[in-house]
C-alpha cells in the first residue's frame, strides 16, 4: 500500500508542476501579446511615439505586470480618461478627449487568458 501512495503522490506532484508551468507560460505569453497590442493601439503623437513604444511586461511575485515605462507612464491616465490642456501652469480652455486604448486591451486580456488557459490545461497530461 505504501508503494501505491508514493506512486500516486509522485504523479500528482508532476501533474501539479505541469499545470503550474502551463498557467505561468500562458499568462506570460498573453501579457506579452497585450503589451504588443498596447504598442500598436497607443497614441504616437506624444514624445515622437515614445509613449506607444514604452509598453512593456515585467514579472512581479509570479505575476505578469504590463506597464508604461518612465517618463511616459504619467500619460496613461491622462490619455485614457481625457484632460484639460495646461500651458505655462494655466488652463487654456481646451480639452483633450479620452483615447480609450488600455480598457479594450484589459478586457481582451481577461477573455484571452481564460480561453488560452482552458485550451492549454485541456492538453496537460
């Protein structure tokens, strides 16, 4: 009986390891694809296209974090939500409307991760 429990534990440990690797790989791939989508869909008018090029992915405590690198990260909120135009510290009465580019990619990621995980996990032996 001991051999059986050792064998079952080995199989379960290997399966758990395979599942964890599949999940991490799927999340990493989807995050890279999302950063690429953000690069393609972001405004190129700011800093000679630097804002769009600065989307990247980093791993933080096992998670994939998609972010815009310095110094253009400050633009994400302004561009996504719209903002008043300010020159020389004064509002000039103009308003730049929102350019929704983050929210659609966020929604895509939520759907895509689930779809990719279901497909990948169905293939784990």
